[in-house]
C-alpha cells in the first residue's frame, strides 16, 4: 500500500512536469493567447465541466474570482435546462473535458457561438504529439489547451487522477498569470477576502485601532498627575502628547518608570508628579498610516519592541492607537 501511494504521487508529478514543459515550449503561444482572451474579457469567465472535470472547474472559477477575474461555474446539464441565460455577450467560456467529447458540453457549442462568446478548451488531446486527431471540443475552441497525460495514477487506469490534477494545475497557472497581468496586489486580495482567516490577517490598521475618545491625549504643559490619570483611564500603556493638532511625542509606562527611578536617585531633584508632559515625553515616536496592513504594524512592533503604535496621517495628526492585544483576533500572532 505504501508503494501504491508513492506511485500515485510520482505519476501525477510526472504529468505536471510534462504540462510545465508544454507551457514553456510548444503550448506557450496558445497559453499566451488564452491569457489575452481572459484579460480582454468584458464579461465574466464562465467555467463549465461535467463530472470530475466539473469539480475541478468549480475550483478554477473560485480561484479566478478571488484573484480579480469575475468568474462563475455553469453546470452543462443544468445549462440546457434554462441556465444558459447565465451566458451573455462578452463572456469567455472555459470548457473542461478530458475526452473533448462530453455530450453535455458539446450541446452548448451552438449557443456559445451564437451569443457570441469566446471559447477556451482544456482537454486531454495530445495537441503537440504530432498526431492529427483532435476532439470536437478542441476543434471548436478559439484556443485549445492540452491537458494530456501518459496515464492515470489509478491502478486500473480508469479513475480521473493525473488528468484532473493536470487540469487543476493549468487552471491555477492561468489564474495566477492573469492576476499578475492585471497588476493584482495584496490590497486587492484583502478587499476580496474580508472574512475568514485570510481576511483577518489582511485587516487594515484603521479597522483595528482605538480612535476618538479612547485615544489618550495630553498637552505639553499637562502635569504628570493628570498624565498618569489619562494613561490609567484609557488603559493603553501610554499617552500621546499633542501640541495643537500635531503629535510631538508619547509618554509610556516605561517612560514613567524611568522618570521615577531617575528622580528618586537624584538628591534635590523635582518630584516626578511636579513635572510636565513636555519634560518626560519621548520625541519622534514611531507611527503608522491608517491604511497599512495589520501585519505591517505587527512587524513594526516586533522590530521596535513596543506594544502600542501611534496611527497618524501624513500631517502628523493622531488618528488612533493600535495595541498589540488588538492583533490577537487577526490570527496574525
């Protein structure tokens, strides 16, 4: 049983290696043409497939949508019973069929041409093997992509295994290449994944920060008795020191301890409580913009060994404070 599992993985990896060689070689021009069609699509990418190919098609459609290309899955059997209304002018159809002769998909060809919509096929035709045989689906396609394999990983040679793995990999290759061609960025990905673990990890600073009245603020002339009260009341381990609207520094719990130690060991020095915020603050604190990712803020905190980060705009105006505890819910820590 151990050797069977190993053989399955080796057969499928060989199929993927052969696919990569085709994309880099004889299929390069067709892959680029398919990419151009998808990039120029004025509508949606409509993915269709029957059986196991349909399951792979659903995943490809989901990957396209999550990387910036509007996409949906159209079940070919349901399509001929009314769902063909999902297909409109300007769409691009991506049809998956290992044999290229799947009856339910072939029945859609006339409608695809009539709409009209461009057609990209992914079939098991060995299009670059030197043989002239080509399936009906590949022949009808504007661009035909080759998902052929030497053999299935199933010991009976029947269950779709290497063939579906190859289809999935080719779909991923198209989706990722298309995302790069569109200039799809991390912030675009975050906007499309507001929920779940990915969405939490890509949260923006302004979504998590303390703002408004929850931000501790004192002026440079504020006495340390009031500074300590403000820090305790807001519970963030520091307070901002603001002159007018501009941030000039911060006073943290650590700053307060250091001042107590310094003045306690210096005979004749003023009592800490008699000092003003201007005499105890740390100038030039590290700040972060409100639209930065929470993960970026965490990296800054770890680098500077701090637990709170001031959120400020380009003019130095304080917008909020992000505390390390605020990041626990993002699963970034």
